[in-house]
C-alpha cells in the first residue's frame, strides 16, 4: 500500500514537473529555473546585470520564468529598436501588478499608466503642450541660462564650502520644469520647490526603489515586510507630491483666464472646461507628478554624473574646455545650434549616459499577441527592456 502511494506521488511530481517545464510553441529560450519558483532566486540584486549575462548564453530575446508566469527580456539594441519604434503599439503596455495599480491610483498619469485611449490622448497632449511652452525649443534656453546663472551665483556665494551639488542640480532642473508647468520658478528654499524635490527623492530612493522592483517581480511580496514597508513609503511620498500639486492647481483654477494661457496646467484646465473626454482633475494631478518624476531626477542625475566624470578625468575636462572655447570664444553663450560643432561634448554626454544608465529596467508588456526576434509572445506578457544596451 505504502509503495503504491509513493509510486503515485512520484508520478504526480514527475508529471507536474514536466508540465511546469513545458514552454508554449516557438517561445524564446531562457533559463528553466526551479519548479514553482522559476528563476526567482537567481536574479541577484541587480536583475538587469543577470539578464545581460543570460543573454550571452540564450540570445537577444530571453524568456525568464518567475513563479508561474513567463516574462520576456530584450537584450540588444536592434531588438529594442524593433519593439519601441517599429512595433510600438504592441509593446506599449505596462507590466500589470498591484504596486503599479496603487502607484497610478487605478490607471492615472502617463509614466506607469497602461496603454489605453486615455494614455494615448494624454501622451499626445503632453508632448504638444510642453512644446508650446518651449520645452525642447530655443526660447527655453534663456530660462535654462537664468537658472544656471543663479546656481553658479549661489555656488560662488558659498566661498568654496562643501555643498550637496546633486540636490542643487535637482532644484535647478525642477525649477526649469516649473516654468513650463506652473508658469513660474521658485527660490531654492521655497516650500513648494523643497516639497517636490523631497518627495521625488522619497520615490526614487534606492532602498524603496528596490522594494518597488521586488514587488513588481514578485507581486505577493508587496504585502510582506520589508518590501511592504518600502512600497508604503513610496506611496506616501507620491501622495504628498500629489497634495503639493493639488494646491498649485487650485491657485490656477482661481486665477484662470481663458484668454491668457500661462502654462501647462492652464492648457489642461482649458480642455477640462471644454468638457473634453478623458480630461479630469485627477489625471492632471498624476500627469504633472509623473512629469516631475520622469524629467527632473533623470536630468539632474545625468548632470551630477557629468561633474563626477569631470573631476575624475581632468584630461577629458581640458579637451571639453578647449572644444567649447574654440566654438564660443571666452565669453560666448552656448545654444542648441552649436551642437554639431561640439562632437566631443556630445560624445562625453553619451558616454556618461552609457556608463551610468539612469533606468535599470523598463517594465512594459504586450498589448496583443505578437512576435519579436522570430519568437511568439502572447498578449499581456511582461516585457522588460534594458535601456543600457
Ligand atoms: C537625461 C534625461 C532623461 C533620460 C535619461 C530619460 C529617460 C527615459 C526613458 C529610458 C524612458 C522610457 C521608460 C520606459 O519605457 O519604461 C522615459 C520615459 C519618459 N520620460 Fe524621460 N528621460 C529624461 C528626461 C525627461 C524629461 C526632461 C521629461 C519631461 C519633461 C521626461 C519625461 C518622460 C515621460 C513622461 C516618460 C514616460 C512616457 C513615455 O514613455 O513616453 N523625461 N524617459
């Protein structure tokens, strides 16, 4: 009797293991991992590095099983280009998991909101409206210049005392975005500016960021300490940022003038007042929060890494100085038309971005059944991209 029971148990385990290891036809190759857990224990502290190592063995498109779900990892530039440019609509979803649903309060904002008519409409609106308020245009240069001059004035006034340059650059880049979104800049100690910078730091904090990434990779860990604590802290900072933006939006509502569009918020309010579908106050708050999150920490960290590189590579610093002086002379003002004449400056910035990628992994998903690199990928499959490739 015992022998029969053991035989049945053994056959069930064998059958379960075979079923678990079976992959759908034409799926991408990848490490098999352990039954039930998949590769959960093998990702390491920086999964993007592990994925790149696995890519050397399995190729440019990897299938990584985590728990019971298959995830796709894109591991080379040409395939990344295919997914993001040639087949953007099929790869524009966001990985669906409880922590992202909480972070977007359903599906609000544009950075982590899922692909939908609302996302498409607002993505388009953001790009056209920011262009209208000069982001990416030459006239924005004056504001960037003024902000940079204030920063250098401030640095001079400290008489060589140690300062937190990362924080100052964060305030400077946030102020530049404040011009376009809020229609004004703030002094460095102003509570609105400090609150935005502080809450962004709370959201992108390395430890909490790790908790968010863990909760995304293993959704059930969202509810288990210490991951749950890190995620709660991120959500608290997000909420506090939304409250700060809410106050600025409230001021705009009270001083709104149909004939004087001052900034991004006014333009959004105009669409709301016109009763345009999908334009809501809540979406405005989450969208503005996403713009500050996506646009300020990225830019200021890139600048901080540039300064770091200048300190550590003095010969590079001399070459950069020479190229800039050759093009501008000792007193000239730089503008975007000088870009083609400064190949070394551009190469330096690109190298800093390559060496210190600001985003380890981006968490997309497929919006339809599709294929990539010759492999079939079903709808709603998480697709993680490694921007550093
Ligand atoms: C050095 C500066 C920057 C870097 C390296 C950078 C990098 C990136 C990357 C890699 C993504 C794609 C994320 C994904 O696919 O999951 C992204 C998305 C995004 N970025 Fe940036 N970014 C920078 C500056 C900015 C600025 C200045 C703004 C706004 C004014 C901005 C707004 C956004 C938004 C709204 C998204 C999400 C929506 C979308 O994918 O189009 N970024 N950024």
